[in-house]
C-alpha cells in the first residue's frame, strides 16, 4: 500500500469515528450532549382543530312556555336541507332561547324516520315513538315542522306518513287529517303579525290542488 493511500484511509476512519459512526460491524448512537439544542425535543405544537364548514341562516319555529304560540327564531345551521332543519328542531333550543321562554315540542331524535320533497310537498315519515308524544305536544310539534319547512321556497305543504303509509295527524282546530298541511291549518298557533309571503303562497297552492280524502 502506498503511503498516500494509507493517509487517505486513515482520514476517512477518523471522520467516521468523530461523527459517532462505527465501522461496518455496528452503529454507535450519538451522545445526546453532542446534539445541537432543540433537535431532540418533541414537537408539542397542538394540532389545529378543523375549521367549521359554511353555515346558512334559517328560520326555525319553537313554542313559548305556555304552548300557545309559535315563535320564529333565526339561527345559523350546518344544513338548511329539510332533514337538517328537522334535526335543529329535534336538538331543541339553545340556553339563550330557553332563557327567553322558548322550547321545542319535538325532542325525540328517533321520532322521524326520513323526509323528502315531492312536487312541493315535504313528506315526513314518522316512527312509532312519535305517537308517544302526549297531550298538545304532538299538535305543537307538527305545527313546528309545518311552519319551519314551509319557510323554504321549494316547500308549499307538508304531509305525514307512518312506515310509508299516510297517517292522520291533528290540525290546529283539533280535527284529524291524513291530507297535506300548510300554515293556515295552524292559525291558532301562528305567531302574531301579518301573514308571511310563504303562508300566502302555500294557501294559494292548496286552493288550486284537488282535495285529498282523509283516511279513516
């Protein structure tokens, strides 16, 4: 071996040893005291929570403590679809709304099986648990759903089914019907004030449609 080559090999071996790396027979861990400050610290920065999605303003209808009048409340909701609006009613009032004397008669999250829109009519399929709503709460809950959903531009009326079959529900005057329902069917619970555009449009649509016979 020439003297120049021996010098080169000696220099490589010295560099490997000084970096904390052993020869091909093994690996030597670096001394933590020799590592620059901060490189061994764990990253403790908290993971940022995901930003909430876009929210839409919607008008929901709750009832006063006496159960005598519906009260419109504007709220930012995650979804203003028919199912999203019903979910808001089922979730009840906020602390501030409760403090102002409002509540929701529709508080059973399992009362509604599904909802869809066909030809301007929102069809709500109920479950058996909806029958368990006692007293006036069933009537008030239906009024809440009718007023809330007919606030949408694509819903003129609401109908109710049970397991896919038409079911009789109470009107504001206490009578039963399995036909379509609008805000004018619950005038006794309507908020005070002038009739809204949605109510007038729904009434005109109902007058133009053939009457559906109620099922006994």
